[in-house]
């Protein structure tokens, strides 16, 4: 018999507040906007993933004009990163529909999200907007496993820095000593995981170059392209380094839109709506919630625990010890205490559709046979996308813009050209 303590998640459609926020940005940008928010909530990791591209296609089909095109398309993105191939798939799909692409960054757009921004004609960053390095963290079946049974990501730059530390800082240059240093690393990390590191370095740089080439030319911008890739892939050293809009504009020479107070306010106002939707201000604590589930179980079975403890006391066992042994004994009789929860992983929204990806997880305390301590086992029971119409028909500013535009961007394209001219 299981005691499952569940938290439900009921949001299914685009709220009026988020619809209004998207519409306001569309008016300021003279564009159509689609959002991509992946969870940045503590202990609820999510990122860019392949299945999101399919969802984008549904939105773009609804957003396109009579000629099948969208004159100007913006992606509003918040994400800690994800699959390094997905940025190329997203930008390639967007280019099929739009002549001019922008990426709006109100908050975090790290790693693979930064790669996605490289494919935009223009990047709009708020004062709190952050890009990040593009050196990947490798995740595969050969990675080390932590105490909870989860795979540990292997950072490309960490591996390179380890070798540099041995050779440069420690000063080991003799071949035999270097071999021993590598052997020490291989005791912790599978050789095939390290092999993946080199492949991912090349892949990250290749994707970055292809994305930049969607709006820059090899002949004219070759030096700038190489500098951008080198800075983002290697020069920043620390994968968690946040890149502000000033640094992105001045140091990296990215095409960053001019600062605009109204735009800044609109970007952040919409982010706050997503922050509430994901409950990002409240960190997720599965260990604490599992403990609550156990307390609820013990209260529901108080009579059985009392009975078991009394039987042990009659055998001359001290009462505190008797109760301590009675609780796990009763739990074992009734089956494991588990905690199931529905969490929000990702959201893709436009004024046409609202798509939410939800995941159902199960947590269970499992006794480690070697240490004797409990560890939390996590199982994914279900992942699903739920797509619905807006809460009410949305006649956004952008819808009116789309209706009056003939198929070519005028002032917006000029703004992008002006920004590129400033960069050069």
C-alpha cells in the first residue's frame, strides 16, 4: 500500500497578464513574439530540448501571415542552457518563416540559449539580461554517478583546465608523469566520457559559426566571427560567467539593441509573470516534501505504531528504542512512503497558443545497503505537453501590425543594419 502525497499543476492556458505582456512587447518591437521559458527554479533543472522545436512549429503556423511569412519574429527566452544542437534547429525553423529574427533576453540565457541568440539579427537585453559561455557540459551514459544515482555532467573546460593545471601550474612536463595524471583522471571519469568532451568542443564551435553565418558573411565578418566564438568558447574560462549587455556589446561585439527604458520595463514585467507561473521564487525541496509525506503517513497509522511499540516494550525494550523501531517496521508493512509531484518544465507561448510541458516525478527514500543511510530515489513517471488556446481571444498589437505589413520589414530592418554598423 502506497501513500502518495501529490501536488497538482492546473495552469493550462495563456493568462491575460502574460498575453498582455507579449502584446505590449510586440507593439514596442513591431514584431511577432514567441516565448521559450525553461525552468530555472532551484532543484527543477530543465533546458532546451529537441521536442520543443516541434511545438514551435505549431505556433509559427498560427502566427504566419497570408503569404506564409512573418516579417519580423522575436524569441523571448529564459533558460540555463540545454541540448547544443537545438539552437541550430530553432533558428533554422525561424528562418523558414521570418526574414528578420530577434532574441529578447530579460534574465538568464546561458549556454545553449546563448548559442540561440547568436543566430539572431539583433539581441535585445534588459538591464538584468545575461548571456554566458558556450563551452558545453557533456551528459551521457558514461559519466560518473553521484550518491543519489544521478549522472554528473563533465565540463569541457574543466577537463582542459585540469590538463593545463598539471602542465602549467604544477609544472609537470615529463611524459611518464603526465600519463599518471591522466590515469588519475580516468579513475574518476570513463574514457568514453572524456572522448565525448573533444567531440562536444568541436560541435559547439561549429554550431556557433553556423548560427553567426545566418546573418553575417564569412568574407566581411570573418574576424569578428572568430573573436566571438573564441571568447564564448574559451576565453571566459568559467562556464557560469554572466555576460551583461554592456560586455556583450563592447567586448564581444554582438549586435545588441540600444538601451530603452520602456523595453526594459516590458521585458521584466513579462518575466515576473513567468516567475510566478513556475513558482521560481520558491525553491523545490523534494527531501523536505518527502519528510512531510512520512510525517503524514505516521499520523495516519498512529494506532499501528502504538501497537507495535507496546509489543516491544512488553519484551523489556526501553520505550524510546521501541518507538524508534516500531515506526520503520510499520512503514515496511504498508509499503514505501513516496511523494509524487507535477512540475512545470518548459513553456512556449504566443498570442496564438499556449504550450506547457509538465513532468510527473516520484521520490522515495531508499536505504543504501553500503552506508546504511537513506538516499532519495527519483523516478520520472510522465512527461507531456499540453497546448491550449489563449484564455480569451487576443487581438494583439502585433496582429494588427502583421495585417498591415506587406511582407518586408522596413524600420526594424533599418534598426538592425544601424546596430551592425555600430558594431563594425
